[in-house]
């Protein structure tokens, strides 16, 4: 499948605003891939598919997690987390994506995790800073986007965890592990 075919297929599965977000993530991820020496094609494909099941039925998402033996801790956290691992499954099964690195970038785009690959970081951060996003503090993230990917990732995961704390929401353990690894990396260098 070529890029435009993937785009058309995901467009049919989401409202227009989410499709516009997807295009924004695609453009940002491609740029960051170029800056940080990652495959621009892989970044584009992961970006196009990252939210493919964002609007799928909640019970169906839950069922996929159980049937495909994904981490069942997900079910006791916010349902917003489910579209990421199920998105990776759909990318593989329906869109024929075989590269594990692309599938993992989709799988971990919402929570992050410790020891993320460059592509995973690019998709996680592009999702947060793409041009259609708007929230206080976003300019600082964008200013850092092309300087250092780990600094950008640290700022993004901190923002995400702070946002959840403000809303009294639980934080999925992978996000905490991601944060811990990034804030302690300087001591280990
Ligand atoms: O799908 P997007 O909206 O583009 O972005 P996303 O995949 O990062 O999803 C963001 C949503 O997921 C947002 O509503 C916050 C929620 N979220 C992210 N990490 C966690 C979380 N919710 C909980 N409860 N715990 C988390 O660790
Ligand atoms: Fe998402
Ligand atoms: Fe997204």
C-alpha cells in the first residue's frame, strides 16, 4: 500500500478533525526523522496509523486486548490508552505492516515506556507538538523540538504526567518508567 492509500483508509475511520491531526503528526514526524537521522518513510507510516482505532467502539477495543493477550492492566486504566496497542494490532493485521519498530511506535505512542527507540520518541513527541495542538507551554516544547530528542521527550512526558495529575487521573506505569529513565539518564552518562 502506498502512502496515499493508507491516508485514505484511515480518513474513513475518523472524523475530519482527527484526520487533520494525523496529517499534522505525519508532517512533524517526517521532519523530526530527517533531523534525527531516522527513516522518514517509517516515521510517516507510523504517524499515519498511530490513531487508526481512536474512534473504534470501546467494547471492541477491550475485546481485542483480551483476545490478543495484551497487558490486561490496560483495562483498569483510562480507555483512552486502549487505542494505542490495538492500533498496532490493526496496523499489522489490516494494513500489513510487518516492521516491529513501526508497530512499537504505534503501540507506545500514548504512554511511552522506558528505553524507547528513536522512532518511538519521534511519534510520541510529534503527536504532542503537531501544528494543530494548542495548550499552555506548547511553545517551549516546539522550541526544543529540533535540538535534542531526549530533552524533547523528557519535556513531553513530564507535560503528559503533569496533565494527568492535575486531572486526578492515574498514570500508567510505563509512563512513570519512561519519565524515570529520562530524568536519571544524565547521572548515568
Ligand atoms: O490520541 P491523541 O489524542 O492524539 O493522543 P494520545 O494517544 O497521547 O492520547 C491522549 C489521551 O490519553 C489523553 O486523554 C490522556 C490519556 N492518557 C495518556 N497517558 C495516560 C492517559 N490516561 C491515563 N489515565 N493514564 C495515562 O498514563
Ligand atoms: Fe493517540
Ligand atoms: Fe494522536
